[in-house]
């Protein structure tokens, strides 16, 4: 049995309520790495999502940020980030969300990303479109790099080769586009591309739960989302993502592949 978009939206709203209730309070912050935090709110949101999915769809697999892979018996898989933007959240910066995606046979079918502070629900369904609350989303029509707004993120490992590569790309796109933003949430970056708020998003070294819902929405809003090499299988590691409208996408890929 497959879920419906309304079910996924409801889960996003309820997980978002957990995030909203915990925002601005003192947190129990643990470090998964030198700069990679997790709070009790991340865990509470993920516990709600995993339990809800397992109760309704016990044979489905789940890939979750904090608890890892929950093995299922059929080719139906959920990709969930219970709090995308934990660094922002733990410092009181109001830019974070919950992200939920559902895939069958490796193909993205449903997605929802909820920003609880702005009460913005981004959602999409394969072949049916993508919406911001009740408004149908469409990617921007920008055709020139210098007129575009780009967004990115950087790896947590500050001494890695991936960090150096990310910084080089950040510098390049800061010079070649109107502006390059770092929001601190991969999911919201992708949703902003889908909504036409940003024109380009690129980031190196991600996980499926970071990008699954946003990739679906970008595509359903008329855009393109691929890996750095142009491959469309964005759920299979290694994952480095480019998302944009169809006019800019080849230009961005050309730059990334040259740098």
C-alpha cells in the first residue's frame, strides 16, 4: 500500500509543530562531529515520523538522519530529515524545516517540506505538480547567470577536500551570479528554487534525506535536479546536487565540471 500526499503533508505539519514548540528554548546539544550538532528536538521529531511510518507501513524502508536505515521488505522507501538546519535551530536562527520524501523502486513519488516559523508547506507529487501552501509553484525564468541568485551549503568536515571544493565553487558563483546565499538548509534551498525565489542551488557531499523531497519539487515545478555529472539518480551516493531551471542548468553544470 502506498501513502497519499495528504498523509505526508499531515506528518510534515505535526513534525513541524514539534520543531516550533522547541524553538528558542535551551537545548541538549550533542555533537556528531566537530561542527555537526543534534538536539533532543531532532530526535523527538524523528521518533514521531519513524513511529508513524512504521505503524502505517511496517514493510517500508526508512532512511533517517539520526537513526539511520530501517530495513523494509519491499521496494518502498522514505527519506526523512526531522530537522534540516540544526545549526540554525540550535543558535536561534529562524531558518529550518522538516523534510519528508517517499520513493518507490528508487523513483521519487511524494514530498513535503515544512517551515514551521513561516507556516510554509512545500509539497509535490510525481506527475501532478508542486505547491507552496495552495499555490502552484514554478521555477524562475532567468536565463543569465549574472541575473541569477544562487545558493549552496558546505560540508561539516572543515579540513576535507570536499570543503575546499565547496569553497572554490562558492567563490566562483559569488563572482558569476548576482549573489550566492548559504541558508543552512538544503531542503529549503531546493524548495526556494522550485518556488522561483532562487535560480540555482548546488552543494557537494549530501545525503538522500537532505535532498529527496526538494529534488522532487524542483522537477515538478518545471526545473532540473541532477548530480554534478548530470546523472538523474539523485538518491544514490555519492550525492552532489545541482538544481535550477532548464535554461540555466547546462550553464551551471559546465562551470562545475570545468572548475
